[in-house]
């Protein structure tokens, strides 16, 4: 419940919650689903010092690779 409380406070105050390393997993999943928009937001957060640049790059690269591989596999199979 602590994470949900952090998210609620973040929405009320306008500051991003500190989710630790979970932030990068969330970025990878959202990049897999959406792609460029999430990458731009994550890059902006990294530029302001909220997130680490190297981990954002790795999370975005993994999300993009998995998304491209998935769509390729779907197209190849059928």
C-alpha cells in the first residue's frame, strides 16, 4: 500500500513518486505498449535528474526490442 500512497500524493502535489528500480521496469513495459511517447517522457525525466540516464536507455531499448520482436513474430507467423 505504500506505493499506492506515494502515487496518490504524487498526483495531488504534482511531483513524481519515488518507485526506485520499479520505475525502469514500468518504463520498459510502457515502451513495449506505447513506444516513442513514453521514451520521450522518460528521457525528459532523466534530463531533469529524476531518473538515471543509463537505466532509462536500457529500459527503453529492452522495451523497444521486445515490442519489435513481438510484432515481427506475429507478422511472420500469420
